[in-house]
C-alpha cells in the first residue's frame, strides 16, 4: 500500500518542483513591476499571488505571460495539496505498521516509507544487519592496497533511494542531534574527513533501523 501511494506522491512532488522552476523562468521575462512584487517570496506565497492574477484579454505578450503564470501557479497549488494529502495518508500507514521508526531522531514519514518499501520488497535478502547495509549501499568498501590499509570509501551501489533516505537522516542529525554533533567534532579532531564521518554515521543509522524493524523475540511459553 505504501509503495503504491508513494509512486503518486513522488510524481506529484517532482511535477510540483518542475512547475515552480518554470514559473521562475517565465518571471524573468515579466514586467519590472511584477518582478518587484514577486521578489523574495516563498514558493507558497508566490503561487498564491500569481494564482490570483486577474486574467486579461489576450492582446499582447504581457497578457499571455500573466495567463501562463496564473495557470502554472494554480497547477502548483493543486500538486502541493495533492502531495500533502498523500504524505498524510502514507504517514498514517507508517504509523500503523512501524511507529518505532518515526520515534527515531531524523527519520520522517518519507524516509520511513522508503525503508519499509525496500525492506518489504526484499525480505529474503535481509538476513542480518550487514545484509541490510549492503542492500542500502552503505556497506564500506575497502580502498587500501598492498602498501596501505584500513581505509574505506562510500559504497555507490545498492538501493539508491534507500541510501538517499538514510543520508537525509544523517544530515538532519549532524545539524540538530547533539550526540551526533559531538561525535562529528570528536572524529574531526581524529583526522577523519566529512565524507568518512558521513559513511560511519550512515552505517550507525542502518544498524539502528535494522534493530527497529527486527521482530521482538517471543517469550518462551510455559511448559505444559
């Protein structure tokens, strides 16, 4: 269910972004007055203002431009509402099946949904924590040679959507999660690069995800 809804959600988000890019590209050719009125506005405010443009008789390029901006802004608003509605529906499903994921710092609805879709599609491949890390492209790849050793690089294989979801979680934690901030500071003083620290943090997150998804062991029933 989450997979099917996420297809519609991701497409709505993609088309919404494309509509905003087109709006801003067309605004470059708008009149100075309209550009001043729309300068510095958020996407929501910009779409609201342009959608409220009063249509004029099509007698010149400026009239056609205003009509185009109005149509694109209304399209953006529709896609924005659709994406938010789908996010809520997906969030309800995630809360129903795996609420423990949403309790983890930095894991939002979209990330949790991606985790559930990938793990649900590949249950036979996830036999261990290391298997999940490999599936997500987070298993470290050695880069040492016969002369050097102990160095690893980020794995560019695996499921890229899941990898990106874990990466977003890491970035959020690096900015707002104090234990992660302290970890980054400590590893930096040890000489680790930012890419190496991110690789380590992604591995920690995938380990946490594995244990959150792993079924709790059943208590042994009393002997009859």
